[in-house]
């Protein structure tokens, strides 16, 4: 929206700055952060007033963990709306709209709605069971299908979804036209749904999921910027994607909004993002990763999220096969809590790991 102000530089010279992607990225991050800081307190107060508080997972949170988390009961949830509003408004103001930006925001909006419904049902029923798991997977599948259609039928963007790139290779693993659309849909589905559910699993202690999201958002801001820069693409042997740079604005908006939410979500949390935040954040990151042709790099960049998801898979698999547990509890952050690590120590150490994973993911750009 504000990009168009550059057309009036003859009226006031500095308006030409809105043509520069870097300038709009800084404004997007700054606006999203300031909006979140201003919007957060009254929104949290509203959640407290209407008693939209966190419910205990009584069938899972047993023993020592229940005691450790007892103080969290009643903490306002649905805080993901703080992030969503900041990202949406900032993107509308500072991004130049194209199929990639529209696709990213569609995924984010749709999954925010799914997460909101999940949280609302949990509050309504006073337990941890919200939207059934099968329904979540079906909605995610439909969202992915619509995103694929947006990109395929938008002029100049079909190549985004018809090449599959992997880290460490100079050329795509599958080039345009090799894979059928159904196969591409399956890959995109696993990227978006996998990322969405992995962040959802990570959101278990104060500040953990959102702090790791900051590192991932920063890394994909770099990926998006490079993908939209022809000179950088030629140097790094990656596909030049006209318009991909605008996803940098989305990533910067996510960065600013996440930092604002972390302000309130840091221990002891004043608000919890809930599925309203975690499902949608994962979906947005997965969609951006696919659109900048770095979907498999997300396994490295989002290493903490992968650890959390794999710990659950391994725990469930081990128990079903051998009736024995690998971890004291999964996801793995709960394992360390039960071992005696303070919640703040778990979070700080996982943040460090997240930053290392993000830097490692960026390093793959040169290791080809």
C-alpha cells in the first residue's frame, strides 16, 4: 500500500525511499513490534476479563510436570492474535502485493482461524480437546491446495512450485515439469503441515516457541531477499524468483510481531499464543520456505522444531513397540524439565540451539 507513495517523490523527495525493499522491511518490523507492544496489554486484559484461560492437559500433564506447571493454569490464551494482527497490518502497509505475498497471508489467515476454533473449543469444553486431529489435517490439506492453485495460476509464479531444490546442490533435484502436480501438492502439504504441527508441539513452556520462531523468521528473511535479487542468485547458484523479495517484508513483519509477543510471553508468561498462534506460525513459515525454494532447508533452520516433533514420534513409536519410553516425557523440552532443569534454562538453551540451526541453514547457500 505505502509502496505507491514513491510515485509522489516529486512532491517530497524522501518518499522515494518506499521503493527500497530494505527500507520497507525495517518499517514492517518496527511497525509490527510497536503495534504488538501497544495492542498487547488491552488485549490480554480483555482475555482475562472474559476468562479465556489456558486449560490443563490433565490426562497428560501428570506427576512432577503438573506441579511445575500448576501456576500456568488460567493464563490467557489465544495470544497468537497479537502476532497475527501485527503481521497482517504490517504486510498490508509495507509489502508490494503479488501472488507469493497473497498466498502466504492466505495460509496464515486460514490457519489462524483453525487455531482460533481449536482454542475456543478447548475453553468452551474446559479440557485440552479442541478441533479433532483429522479435521485439522483436512483443513491444512485444503489450505495447501488453494496455495498451490494461487501460485500455479498466477502469471510468472508457476515455476515456484514446479522445481524442488535441496540443500548442498547447485541445481534443482526435480526441474519444471518433471513432477506431477499431485506430487508437488504432497511435498507442499508435508512442509506446511509438518512445520505447523512441529511449532504446535514446541509451544509448551514460556517463550520457547516464539523465541525459536524469531531465529527462523530472520533466516527466511535472508532467503527471501536473496531469492528476489538476481545478482545474488547468480552468485549463489539459486533460482531467481522475481517478486520473492516481498516475502522479506512478511518475514520482517513476523520478526517484529514475534519480538513484541515475546515481551509478554517471556517467563512468567502474561499470555500464551495457543493453537491460534502456533498452528498458523508453522504454516506461514512452511509456505514461505516452499515459495523461496528452500523447503528442505527448513529441516536445518527449524532444527529445534524438528527435535521436538521427532521426540514425540520416537516416544510414541517406542512405547507402542516395546512398552518402554525413551524420554521421561515428550516433547523433549518436558524431558529436561522433569530432569530438573529450570524452565528458563530450557528455553535459553533451546534459543541458542535455534540460532545455531538458523546460521547452519544459511551456510548451505555457499556449501553447494
